[in-house]
């Protein structure tokens, strides 16, 4: 079955960077886009960006451009999200999600989420 | 960016009642690319409806989606106890994809 398993919670100080992972299994890794979504507790989800695991091409939301980087490792079928210059406002749960179809579509499969806490 | 505005913010209903949730877009887009998600505390969002009206795998038949243009609706007929949650609409037609702010369906 399709599974997305994310790395554990992280705590960082303001100005630091963090890199989290999303290991996939149960489907053809290169066939489906992976989206990253941020959710501040009590608020709606917010799109961070996406990666095409087939060629590594990415698209980022304007507000995160220059501060996030998405990469993938073909051998482990894992995608990574790195966020730099963290501020307390980045405290949120970050989810990876796989599209329903092999073209851009709704996100059908989700990771369990990774809580990133940014605190002095 | 396309802003999705959901209404109401909160719906207080009893089990067995029906719920009607609204999602309005700030501009037109290829409107079939509209989805609805359910989220419960401590869980990731779960896809319920895609392409306006298609139920995702495992979505019960009491959930239905409709709409066109810039106005979309999620209807839950005969609320079950497990349906009390927060619901989000999402458009993925135009980058960046965007979500509504959510409607909480709570037990009255």
C-alpha cells in the first residue's frame, strides 16, 4: 500500500535551518508529484511547494522562494524539505503529500506530519 | 493567488442532521480542480472529494460535492459522529494551490 513516512519533530533556534524527510513506499516513486504543505496549529493548510521526483524539478510558493529547497534521493525513494532562516512564525506541522494521479491533482496520500518548533 | 473563502466558520449540528459547507473563489479557474479535505485533531488532512464531485476511495456516500464557476458546496447528509471535524476546500488548478480557512463542524 502507499505510505509516506516523515522524520521526527525538530526544535531549532531562530536563524537556524532544518531538513526533514518523507520516505515513500508502495508505488512508483518517479510517477507522482510530492507536495509540501505547512499548517500552523489552528490555521488552514498552506502550500509550500512541490517536487517532481522523476527529474527533481521544483516549484515553490512565492513567500517561501529563496528559503526552502526540495530534493529527492532515488535510491531510498525519499524526498527532503530544507527550510533556512527560521523564525518563530515557522513553527508549524509540515506535511508531505502525494498527488492522486500522475499529473497535478488533489493530494490523496499524506505523511503523518513533522512538527518544527522554532524558539529562542 | 486565488483566495478561497469558506463559510460558515463553524457549523453546530446534531448527529443525523445535514451539513452544507460553502467555498467561494476570488477568481475563476479551471473549476473542476477543486477538492475537499477532512481533518481531525492530530491527523493529516484526508482527501474526501476531488474534481468538485468525485468521492475519493473510502469516502462514504453521504458526502457529496457540487458547484461551478467560483462557488462550490460540500454536503454531508445525515451526520455521523465521526463526521465532526474541520473541512477545507482546495484548488490545484493555478499555482500556488490554495486552501480555504476551513469550516469546523461541531456537535451541537
